[in-house]
C-alpha cells in the first residue's frame, strides 16, 4: 500500500466503507464531502465533477472527487436519480476539541424509497417503497403479496393477488404505483424477474428470503401499531401480504435506524374489486400520467398526458391524490355519482369555487409536514408553514358549509380546524424564524421568561462591548481602533501598525497580522465570557423549547393526517370543477347498464394542443348487443388512434368522477380498459414488435370480461399480410362471441376485407374516417361515419412525410400495376434506358384461381389451410420451404 492508503484518515474511511459496500460514501473532510476509490470514479461520472487523486506523485494514487458540503443536497439528488444509494458520513465531534483523528459516523443512508427531505421529493408525485412477495405452496394456486409505504406521508397499504395471473396483476399494480424502490426476495423465477426489470424509474433491491418471513412480518406490524391482533386492520389472514409488509418495515429500520416510525399509524388492505385494474400497457398507451415520448427542451414532459390537462389542483396533496384516482378509477356507481355531484355543484357555483381555490392555495403540504414533525426533521420555518395552513381552515370550512353535496357534508362532519395547534405555534415560534434550529432566534419574545432574560443579557453585553470601543478610543486617542469578533479568537481589539505606539501597557497581544495587531484586555475578556455564555445558554434553551413544541405537535399528528386527506379531496374536486368549466365538459350519466353513448366526444389532450381549437368532435355508440364490436377503417393519419384513445379516456374520466369532453355521455360501467395501440419492441426481453403485439393481445383475450372496454389498433400488421389478416379476423370473432367474451370493442384496422364481418356477424358494425379528394389531394375530415373504407391513402401520407418525388411517382406506378394484375409494371421513365427499373414478376396462372376463392366465407383456420395448399401448388417442391416457415413460427 502507498503512504496515502495507510494514513489514519484512509484507514478510518475504509473501516466505515466496509459497512456500506453498495452505497456511495460521502466522507466529510472539513468543509467538503469527499469520495475515494471506485466511489470517486462512479460519482465523478454521474455528477460531472473532476476526478483527481490524493497524491498525484504516488505510484498508486487514490482516486478522489468531492464537492462543498453546502451543495450536498443537489448532488445527493443526482446520485439518487441515477439509482444509487448514498451514505452520509459526518464529523460527529468538534475538530478543535478532538484528540487526534476527528470521529466520523454515517448519520444517514439515503435510498430512493425512504426519503422525507422536501428538497429531494417531487411535490406532486408520491414516493413509494414497495415489496413484492411470491408465495407458492405445492398444489395451490400462486399467491403474490404487495406492500407499499409512502414514508413522507405515512401511507401504508397491502394487497394480495391469487391465481395463475397473480404475478402479472401484481406487476401491473407496481406500474400504477410507480414506486421509487422495489424489494423482492432472492431466488425470484426468471419470468417474474425479467418483467420486474422492465419497471422504469425504480431501484430494484434483492433482499434475503428471510426478510419475507410471514411470522416475523406479522410480529413487526404488531410491534409497530402496539396492538395484540391485526384483526382490526383486516390483514390478519393475509399470507404474502404480511410477508411483503414485514419486508418493507425491516428494510426501513435497517436503512434508517435512527428514524422513528411513529407517523405510520395504520395499514390499509386494498381490495382488488374496489377499483378498475389498469395494466401497464393501458397506462402507457393512453398516456394517463406521462406521454409515451417526452420532448426535449423546456416544455413540461407531462403536458401531453391526461394528468396535465386535468390537474388544476392548487395543493401538492391534491395533485398526488388526482394521480392516484387516474390509475384507480372507481367501478361502483354510488361513489362515482357522489364525486360528480360535488364537481357539478362547484362548477355551477363560480364565486364559491374561486374563493375556495384561493383559500386552498395558502395550504402547504400538511401530509408531509406532519410526517417530518413526527420524524423530528421539521425546522422552524416548517412549523410556521403549518401555522399558516391551519390559519385558513376556518375560511375553507365556512365556504364548504354553503354546499349541499354528500361528500362535502361528510367532510364537514369530521372537520378539525386545529385551532389549538395554530395557537401553540403562534405563541411560541418567532414570526421570522431562521432556516434551522442551529441559528437561534427561534422563540417569540414573551413566551419564556428565561429566554427573555438571556436575550436581555446578550443584548446588554453587546451594548457594553460597543461602549468599550468608544471608551478605548477616547482613552488611547486611536480613532481607527475597533472591537471585533470571530469564532476562533472571540472578541478582540484591533489596532493598525501605525498606531502601535499608542497601545496601553495593559493590552495583551493575541495575534499579529500584516497591517495590524489584535489585543485583549481583562475587561473585554470578562464581558466576552458573560456575552458568550449568555448566547450559548440562550441557543441551548431555545433549541430545547423548540424540540418540546415539536414533540407536542407530533402527538397530534394524526389530526393533521385526517385534515390532509380531507383537504386533498376538496382540492381535487374543486380542480375538476374548474377544468370542467374552462374546457366545456359535460356531466356523464354513469350507470350499471351496458351502453356507452357519447355525443360530440373530444380527445381531452389533443383538443388542448390545437391552437385554433378546431378539434372535430365525434359520436360513439357501443353496447352489449347490436353494437358490441365497431370495426374502424380509414387512412393513416386520419385520426383512428386518436378516436380510440378518446373513447377510452372519456370512460376513464367518467369513472374517476370527472366531467367529460363531450356534449353528452352515457357510460355503462366498465370493469377494465384494455388497449393494444402503437408499435414497439422489447429488445432487452428478446421480443420483436410483432411478439410484443401478440403478447399484449393474448393478455387482453385471457383477462377481459364482458364488462370490459377493449381498444385494438391494427392487430396483425407486424407480420405478413395473410398471417396478419387471419389473426385480426380470428381475434375479432373471439371478442365478438358472447360465449367467449362479448366485450365492447373498438377495432381499428387497415385490413379492409374485415368489413365483411358486418354481414356475417350480428353485433359488428363498420365505421370509417371520412376523407375528401380534391384535385388529386386528400383532405382528412376527421369525422367518423358509418361504412367501411376501401383505400388507405398510404402514398399520400408518404408524400406528406417528405419522401422524394421520384419515390412517390414510382410508388403510384407500382400501386396502379398491383391493382391491375393483367399487365406488368414498366420501368421508371425518369431513369436512363440502361438503368431501367426491373419489372415486377408476372402474375402466376394460379392467381386467377386464387381470386375466385371467397376466403371470407371460411373460418380463419380453413382459410389459412386453403392458402397453404394453394402456395404449395404455386411453388411445388420438396416441402423444405413449408418446414422452414413452420420452424420459424415455432421459434417465435
């Protein structure tokens, strides 16, 4: 080892680092946090800071990087965002009083799922720590437990999934949850592990299987809530759920041993039948929380998502609650109508709505403030923010008292103004407190007699010291004499060197500078001890009183939790009313029937993005009888996908209790919304675009019910024409069949042949996006009309995309020939004779026979078999082609 390696400082560093091998260790050295070895190499890259070394002249220098301690929060946030954990190692004794090496300890371990720091959290997004437990018993169906803890608010819940789809459903729940950190047991099966890896934005943390012990999990919960039984929480009979909940608590206590958990006062069991289950594909495809493609630049990445359009909340708590509603729509009419009643009343009461939202703007994040108070992290300014929030509660209550809706009446029945808490803070905390308790001046004058006395002594002492400066100037005749102070030498008299000859003999020299010398006198020393002693005692007493006050508030934190839930509910409903009023939304009629009837529906996001507000509205009629499956055809870019998403978003908005972008809407309850929209691959998972499409389609067919809403966009386009058409046809038949599914479905396709299904199957209707041709140009009218389309206008879209003119002309020539198979396609006239385009192969004589076969009078399987037979006739051989194709399909 080098001399640097064996120095006391580096030995201390390595001893501490051994306890945190996976974390970036921020090692406090003076006014800097420093990182060494591999930590320095990783951090310098992630933080874009210079990488240097402790001894550049050593043959084996120690890599080093660092940053000032006051900039720590920003750099810690960057490391956490990069998926790293951070161990904060501080100097835990005063370097001036230390004998030898300063003692250092890790005072905090930062992980993405255990944050409570306001500076490190998004105000409008929850920050969940989740755990997934797979419970398998031979001979029994799989069971998966899922637990989630929002440390910054104390929200703690658990759920279980049963049956063959348990793992898939649990992973979908994780996608809705959008956790920051996910715990899972070692030895996870490869399929579940692969799907877990696809969860974006979460740190995955493998934990020992012993952390997921059910008995230990139950004991942890009993100890946490100080009860003898978990029956009162409804989770005593859970298996995987208790394993996951125990793992969450164990991990939090392991990583945050000094943090109390008193703000976690209950655990809630989520029942899967209480809300609509949206899978990850649907949340992504409908762009509910975030757009599928985020643009660069200053534009808000949420601006093209549904959440951005609906979120007119004015509190951070309300914004977080709205996001929860969006991914967990209700599936019972009563609660939906209760929300709609309140939104409607607030929409119609403009004056009250404006006043209510104005008052709510003064409410801080009470949910997180309460947790920080309990955890002992809240500073004086946070207590002041709580006081200001409590001050506005009586005004909010009086405004709500003028409303009649049931949700408001229920909220007022349990309303708590927290007047005593407000007065407690008002009496004690200084109206202009410092950022931290270390800075003093925390307590209001007149609150505590001891503090008032010490302040007087400190103030008078400083006045006496100022008097000493006047007296010494008069005594010595040195007009430039000054009495100054610093933390090293305390108070001293400073005299320039030009005046040293006038210095009295009782002056005691303490320090020599370039242009001056510093002195002490017995009188100044005595006053210093009096002033400094008073200030030290004052700071200690103020800190003690502040901690006592914070402890008293912590005892009442459950009241803050209740009010935070009430205020966030009011904020969301008032925000939805504001959105409905501004965007001309209508109240939907949500019922238990099977009809979805939308009049002049609009896409809530797309209409906001059009500057000219010229969005073309469209009607929709879906039911469980004669309009079960609507086949939608039309050109590319005509608006088919927008229309599909529009219908789904209107249904979703209705079932969260929001008004909808339409002239009117009747919504028969939907239990789930499924989407197969867009094209993407999963290279990391080894899946092609077509395989992803098929996997998502299979999930829909296996999971949907008759009460579901299904959106399918261009099924089968990722493979050959005949294969794709056959699959699309068979999928449509399967969904249409009441004995198999019979769900309400919108099916967009470019396979115009599928329009024949309307004649063959009752309950299938054809619709198309209207277009108009003018002087060789195509105008997309964006209107959905009855009937099927016969052209896709793909070349027109290619022209709009900017393909070279010669390519467009050649495409038109080829298309014309393909539509007239009796003649060959000539070469391009624009090319030189010796470079003429090769003509397409002449049609085989069997083509005419093929054209005479009505494939669509057969089942898809019969049609495929007939096509295979014809292919063998067209390409006779030893069968190798068919075997290779079959092998390829088998591999896929």
